[in-house]
C-alpha cells in the first residue's frame, strides 16, 4: 500500500531557431545539441523502460516551437549531418588516443554512444515525435503543451494575444502529436491573476506554478504544496516541490555538481589544435562545444582529472536512491496528517538531463525503475491520474509568480530588457486593430481576401516569434545579446511591414511568401484568434433589461463590503451605508453584498438599499481569518450569479477594501462590468510598515485590487499619496472623495441623568470612540490623563469601542493610578455614541494612523470641539485653531499641552466647534459626495446613471 505519489515533470523547450537561409547559425546548433544530448537519450531511456515492461509514469511538456522543429524536414536533415560529423569525430578521437588507454576508453564510450543514438534514430527514421507518441500511447507518459512561442504571459498586454498564444499552442500539439493536451506548462511558470479564466476558456485543466504561489494563496491551503489547488475558475494548479527541486538544482549541493560527474565546460572543441578540430567546429573558425569532454568536475580548484564513466554511473544510481529515500520520508510525514495521499511534484527543465548534466538520463532511468519496482511508499503518477483519483480540490486565489530569480518577473523585466515591451504591446494592439478592420469590412475580391488573410496570418506569426520569453531571458543574462535584439527587431519590423501592406492596399505576394518561407512555423495559424473578445468587452447588462413591476431604476450598483450595519467594526461599514442610501435617493438601485451575522436577517431593504447578508461555512471568529475571507468572496460571487439570473443586472461594481477583492475581480471578468474600488485604509499604514507574512499577503491583496480596478477612490489626499507610493497607481486612475456625515438634529436626552448613570461628577469630560487597536493612540491619551490628573483632577475620560488592546489599556490605567478617571464603555450604538459626544467637553482622537477620520466629522457635525492627531486624513479635516485643534502624532507631550490649553479655554472650544459644524455642512454632506461618486461611475461609461435628487 503506497502512502503517497511522486509526479515527475520535465519541460522541454527550445526557441524557434530554424534558419532556412543558411546552415551555419550557431543558434540553430542549440537544437542539434539538445537533440543529441537530451531529447534522444531521454527517449531511449523511456523506450527501454517500456521494453522491460516497467510501469513508470512521467509527464513531459513539449513546447510548440520545439515540436515544430522536431517535425521539420530541414531540421531533421541537418541533424543527420550533425550526428554523422559527431560520429566521425568520435572515431577520430579513438585513433588519436591509441597510446593513451584512459582517454581511449572515454573516446570509445562516446563512439559507442553516438552510434547507438544513430541506430535508434534510424529505426524512427529520425522522427522523434513518433517516438514520444509511442511512449505516450502506452499510458506511461503524459504529454502536455506550452504557450505557442513560450511568451511570458504575465507581461502580454491583451487577452486576445494571450488566448492566441494558448490556442496556437494547443492546435500545434494536437496537429503534431494527434491528441489534445489536458495540461500546460506556463512559460517560466509565469502566472498572474485572471490567467486561470483564459486557461479554462481554451479547455485546459491544470498547470504548474512555483511553490511560493501556493504558499501565498488566499486562503492558505490546508494541504500546503502537497496537493493541487483549484482556482476560482476550476483550473487546477500543481506546485513545484521546493525540496525535491533543490536536491537537483541547488548550485551548492545539487546532484549535478558531484565531483565524479562529467565536466560540461571542458570540451575538445577548445582543447585540440585548430588543424585537427577545424572540420568539426564553426566554418568561420569559431571554437564551440563538440559534445566530447574527457574530464570530470573534480573540484572547485586545481587541474581537472579524467572522467571515470563507472564512477559516474554508480553516483547516478546512488543519487537516484537518495532522491527516492527523501521522497519516501517526505510522503510518510505528510500522510500522517493529510486527508488524502500527498503528492510531490518534481519539475525540471528537460535540457538539464543529458546536456548540462551528462548523467541525467541515467539518473532518470534508475529513479523510474527504483520507484516503480522497489518502493512500497511512493508511487509514480501523472497529474491527470491524480485528478481522476481526487476530483475535488480546495480552491484559492493565486498571486502573480514565476519560478525565475526571486520568484516574480524581474528576469523578464528589468533595465536590460524592459525596452522591448512598449514595442510588443503596441504590436499587439496594431494586429488586433488590423484583424478587426479586415473582418468588419468583409473583404473584397476572393483573391485579394486570401492574400490579405495570408498577410495577417504571417503578421501573427511574426508577433508570436517576437514575444518569445527567450529573448528577454538572453538580454537579462547578457549572453547572445545581439541575436536576441535582432530577432525581436526583425519580427516586429516584419509584422509592421505586413500591416502597412494591408493599410495601403499594396499586398506583395513575393514578400509575403518570402516571410512565410523564412519562418515556416504554425502552418495552420488562425488570424481570427486576434479578433476582440466581444463577450468581455460588451456590457450586456445595458442591453438586457430585467422585467420589473415598478419603474426601471436609473442604474444598478452592486456594492461589496465585508461590514455593513448593524455589523459595524470601524468606519467602513457606516461609510458604505451612508453612501448607498444617498445613491438610492438619487434614483439608483443599490444592492449590497455583505457578511451574515447572528442578529440580522439575510435579506432586507434598509432605507431603500437592498442588503444581502451571506453566510460562510467558516465562522469569521475562527483563527484562519483568510480562509473566512475567501469563503465570503465565494459567497459573493455565487450571490451575484443568483441576482443576475433573477434579472438584477448591475451596471457597475463598487468594492470596499481588499477583503472583497477576489469577488470583485471575478464578477468584473465574468460579467464585463466596470469596477470601482474604494480603499478605506491600508495595511502598511495600520502597522507603520509591513512586518509579517500575514501583513504582506494583505498588502499584496490591496495592490492586486487597486491595479485591477478601473478607478480607485480614496477618502483623503493623504491616502491618494500612499496608494500612489506603495502600489504605483497612476494619478489619472485615482480620485479623492471624502467621507461625509449627516447633519441630523441632535438627540434629546438628560445629560444629568447620563452623568449619574456613568458615575461622572461635575468635571470636564473627554470622549474617545473607535476600535481599541494600537493605531488609534489611546495609550497616548492615558499618558496625558496621568500627567494632567493634578491640574484637572475631576476630568473623566470615556472610551467607547471594542478591540484587542482593551485589556492591556485597562491594566495600564490601573498602573498609572487613573483607573477611577477612565471608563471603558465597550461597544455603543449610534444613538448612545451621539449622546456621549454631546455630553463631552472635548472629543479626542490621537491616532497614529487615520486614513480619513469619520469620527472626527461626526463630532464636528454635532457641534463638539475636537482635538486630533496631525496625521493622515485628519490633518485635511481639522485646521488647528480654526475648526479644531491638532497635536503631533505619537507625541504625548504635544497631546498634554493641547489638552491643557483647550480645557482652560471653553470659549475657544465653542468658537472652533461652531466653525467646524459649518464646514461639515458645506464640504462633507453625503448628497454632494454621492453626486461625485455617480460622476465617477459615469466616467467609466455607465451613462444611464441618474444625477437627480428624488
């Protein structure tokens, strides 16, 4: 009985380096070296395993460019000649080493190896594709695809171009291999949010990502990287196992670096006399690798010693056993706590095995045999087989990631290669425009139409070849820079020339044929793949009007907010409620999706706002907060679908803060709706920086939502600057719309009775209301109270609100000897809050971080003087000495001084409170703020939204 599984995945890729015009291109030689040293030895290993009836399993990704070259008659012919020359050189080496038995033994090894490869290829008529198909037909090998030209998809600008890369990759796989792939190797394991939707659209079921992609998923997967994770679009991500990877890839202790293995960099192409080696290197006399290498790695220093094939073979067997042993221990440990058999996914570049690591194919042979025949703990499996055994997967939201340096996109976008993208992105737009124009015009004469279609197809090929991630990779590594620059330039120039022919109606059949011959890849290219994606560009809600008994609303707004009355944690819930009901007053229909709570109904209409409270399977109070957030987002997506099917068709999505970000982005893509997000606060500001992995995940969620939104609203200029600085959001995308308050008549109540109820004497009252968290600065207020207790011994501080710091601050008040002057009131409702404001002589908000400060406005609206910290949005609301007083944020001395001044001068307090109340009336009323919000909706094309107060 096996405890778990091992999925071995190799990714085989070469850029399209076929050059039909000449046979001496060094870059084309890359292909022949890979065939001779990697692809054929790998195929020979798999073929021998089949012959020996070994029930192995392996997955191989064959990139479309590699497949196209393996299937190309010119490449096959030139490889025959390359192999013949290599056999000739090996024979010559055997004779040369006649007087050196050690070297001759190595030379004979090469001669035998190359002759064996020639014999194997002859049986296949050099059609390696047929060999891979035969192994795949056995069920032991799963073949998967890649993007057409290995484009780095996160940096492709348009969905049309991404889909074209995916579709052409699938088409090529199906045409050459005769089967449709279920999975894909994303180039460079490059994933970005939303790509899963496109993978689903083209019919792919799974893909691979680096381990940190799963580790940073939201919510954090309960099975970690030892099981695949479904995405919001039901495509499955398999994570590369970091431990298994490092045992092979590690530059310090990976297997290929063992001193007994063959040294790659010491080749006879550089060691032999020119007269001897000249026929086997480049015709121009450039010394190159020949594949014959006589030395072993030996060590980091000193003279390289001769290669000992027997030693290397023993090491390959030993390392295979070592690798399997650690996978068995890994699986055993995981099986003890997992609810299914764990899966270790070991992924590598195929070219490592044989080319860079000469003994790599031997290692694979030993590993597959040992695992299939000897292991009672680990069983080999393909991704499709694992999904068949476990069809239900947990789901999560995946961040942008790659398996490149530092885990993100810096290899493919930096100061060395960043210049290419403005040209690539413009080329995408130009091609889409040209294809659209051709099909909208309906063509002309049949002969002209066919030639124009050929030109468009070739333009698409040129764009795809320019998009290859290999060119940016080469520029990053500064290897064959001239070649990478020339390929990028030439393909883009060719595409522009073809599009110019079309625009100017001067199609040159000879030039088009010449370009087709130069790079004859993707013969069945479909240019219509670049037609705009109408399903994602047309807002169908404007065309489908729901049946309704009453008058049609002036527009429908879908609001997503994790808190909403009566469940209010901070200022967000109140702000959403006030905005929503004022939008309703201006003729809009507003639906709010929010969390369920035990004390409120699931569906109700509050002041005209349709409120949908959604339950989650995971309680919000449990420790795994991010899992609850994800469950809430899933519930929001499902609720939107129910609304849509019932005839409620929103015109726009308005999301509030990162906690609803995944649902907002999912709904935006699913229904092609514009998305506005209001960012009420930032994780960076709450904690004065990002200090923990948990904070980092929230920070990245905020960044992702901001970039995905068509417009970002913030409540202060301070917040706008923070969003610009932290997330790089352009100013053109940001809007500042303040929060507001309603100037309702003050509540009537008996102040004397309330004082008696709270056990307050005749002294002055200070009032604070808010969440009891560090950022609100209550500890500073306690310090100031302690300093002023002798000057204002009868002063009382009322603290309303709940939060994690309550117990600590209560203990602190006792330690300071002011517990009798400080009263912690806990949560208070709006009515009691307003009574406490009116009871107070001064409302104090000494926040360390305050994006806006709605509570200060609420106090000002009621005519209560305020003292606030000079931070964030508060400094924009309160002008010191005019409509309130300010203190230096985080400074207890400043707070003490300002409290002393204000408590001594009641007339100044009265004057400032009167000015503040007038400010609120003119600048912070919700009617005006809702009108500003509607204008932003309209700026995104939602033109039917009304602007008339009911």
